[in-house]
């Protein structure tokens, strides 16, 4: 599976059924080449108009299933929602 394939899949939290969004990036270990985290943009700011300054950093071990259209994860969304380092 390629990154472009992952970017087309919606990430859904199994705990509460919340739609988190689509994968925008990956983190991997440069020594082993193993994917460690998937990154999903966080919620929009005011009324969905202004940009985003947070992102979900989801450990690869939190992924429960990758389907044809969705990626199911089991996370505490508040704990993995991190202020973006690129903003």
C-alpha cells in the first residue's frame, strides 16, 4: 500500500464513531523504515473557516483495521491531538 492509497481513506475512531478526517502524512523510523504514526489534520477553528493548528498523531499500533474506504483506530482523541509543529 502506498501513501497516496492511505490519503484516500477516512480515519474513524472506534471508541465513539467520530470521523477524524483523512491521512495527510506519515512518521517512520529512519533506521528501520517502519511506520510509527499516521498524521490526520485536527479540527478546524472557528466555524470551519479559519485553518487548523492541531493534528492527530496516531500511533500505528492504534490502527485496528484498514479497509477499502476507511481506517479504524482505537484512540483517546484528546490525548493524540497535538499542536502542529509546522504552524
